[in-house]
C-alpha cells in the first residue's frame, strides 16, 4: 500500500498537531497552580510574607534605640543633681538612651537587649569584631580579651546584643 502525497501531508499535519497539543498539556501558567500541593505551598509563602512584615513593624518600636527616650519631669534643681550623677552624665552624653539604661550602665550592668553602642561606651572598642554571613543577615561576635564576659553576639545585625558568654 502506497500513500499519496496528499495523505502523507495530512499525516504530517496530524502528527505536528498532536505534538503541539501534548506540549501544551504539560504547560501550566505561573498564576494557575496545579494540584493541592501547589496551593499549600502558596499559602505557606503568603503566611511567611505576612509574618515577616508584621515582625518588621514590631521591631521598629525598640525602646533602647528610640530617639524619644522618656525622661521623668523634674524640677531644675533635681535635673541638675541628676546630670551630676554617674548615670546622668551617661544620659547627657547619649540623649537617645533611656534613664533606666543609663542607670544600669552606671551600675556596671550588662544585659541581653542592650545596644552595641552601650557596650562600646562601657568597655571601649572590642579586641576583635567577627562578622559571619551565610546568605542571610550578618551575625556579629565582638570580643574583649581582658574582660568577663568576653564575647557578645548579635544574631540578626540589628545592633542589639542577643547573647554573651
């Protein structure tokens, strides 16, 4: 059995059409998820984005670095006495720090949540500053070799001490 040229052409058109249909069946537009797993993935991504946005808005209200540090109202004489105290001198040099932070620094206290600037004010520049970044935010380790505790850590590059040892 021999095929005519017309039949051969029709067969080629059919095969070409079949291949294009098979190719198009496998394609799904990016905006049309395919299957239940894709919907779960989209929901997880949306929740992660919402969580990230809300955590950023909450972290913006950090009292330690606030430019609007609340100071109690005092008479001029009490204010003069306050500024002559050790804590008052620290607050006078650093007006954005709270009085509680200045008092803690004056009492030689170190705490998780204090800023790196407070630590440098108290101890001077560190002997070593070690940044590490493995694709996310930079993590810091600052060490003073002649002090205890000797190393302090900032795990999210926000300038706030997260831990020390």
